[in-house]
């Protein structure tokens, strides 16, 4: 009889220990340390997955290789988000070709022709619902880093294509959709979109090249950004952005022309033109910041968020 109470006492003593041990886990891992650990894990992942490859390419190939790595990775991530990982994987060779040709032709009249052709291809892709991922092709050619030789251009394109695939792999890791259906329109409407896209992007690039700017890609950049905003369904004032871009272009061109000296000091003229471009870019950046703050709503994640983009384009 005396042994039973001792056993029950032992059980009574053990039970609180188990309960305390069960409660010790949440107490031992409070919310703040777990949040800090997540941040550390994210930073470590970014360091290993992004920074180290870029540094390695920079050491092995050079700065233009690191630029190709960055632009390809960004295009792979953004293209997978708005067009799907599978479609972006199909377009990775196209990104490599566009980036290589853009690097080789930057920034002359062949570069203008290249942007025009790529814009027409992207606009025509709206016939089949492929406009979102195809938009990455003119992006790759517009922001390509200028290289002196064809060999460097080939290396640039190959690195950009591989980095695009790498970005697709990362987005698959984050459960990005395989296919995001874009809006499909009729063949005549797609032809109109293709022509307008080619004229707009090619004309913008031609302005920068004709004025002899050292970085003419800033002229077609607002067009690509606006198109990307429309595709992503951003609830922003597209009309105000378009008006601001048009006014900026109208203001920059006279500044560049007035800055061209009559006695042939082309260098000072280019500085004046560059100052006009920088001023326009500052204004556009300010307008975008104000629009984002006013309209900070998230865009819908459904496959039908491309509706209505045709009329806006």
C-alpha cells in the first residue's frame, strides 16, 4: 500500500515536468528571435543566390558580364511573375539573342532598328496572349551594356540567357505560376498594337541617338515602364504618367538643341543634353513615387488581371 502513493506521487511529479517541457518550446522560441532568424535566412539566401554569382562573373569575365547577370536575373524573375515560369523558360534563348544584339549595336541606328523589331514582336504577341513575357525582349535590348567586340556581345548574351533561366528557377522555388494567360485580341487589333509599339519604342530610341546622348536608353525607358505597369494592373494614373513623359520629352529636346554650340563644342552640347535628360528623369521618378504612395493597393493575382489593357495601350 505504501508503494502506490509513491508511484502516484512520482506520476504527479512527472506530469508537470512534461507539461513544462511542452510549454518550454514556445517560450524558448519567441516571436522576435524567429523573425530575426527569418531575416537572417533571407539575407543569407540573397547573398548566396544573387551576390556571390554576380561577384564571381565579375571576377571571371568583367563588369559587362556582371551587368548581363543582373539584367538576365531581373528579367527572369519579372517575366516569370507576369508571364509564368514555363513561358519565360521558352523565351530565355530569345532574351540571350536580344541582349547580345543590344550590347553589340548599342547605341547606334542598328540599336534603334533592333528595338523597333522587338517592340513589334512583343506587340504582335498579344494575339496569342504572350505580351507580358515577350515584353522582356525589348527590355533586354534596351538596357544592354555596350561592348566593343562581337565576341564580348556573344558572351554577354549567353550570360544573360543563363541568368534568365536562373531567375526562372528561383521563381519556381517561390511557387510562381507556370503559365499566366495574357489578354488575347483579334489579328487586326494585334497588328495595330504591334505597329504602335514599334513606332513608339523605335521613335523614342531614335531621339536619343539623333541627339548624340551617351545614354539614350533613358528615352524609351518610360515607355517600357508604363507598358509594364499596365500589364501588371497597377492602379495608377497612367494618363498623368504619359502626359508627364510627353512634357518631359518636349522640354528635353529644346534644351538639347539650345545646348548645341554653333562653333562646334560638341562636348558642352552633350553635357547640356545630358542635364536635360537627368532633369526629366528626376521629374518622372518623383511623379512615380507620388503615384505609388497614393495608389499603394496590390494588384489582383488572378489570371484575368490583364483585362482592359488593350484600350489603355
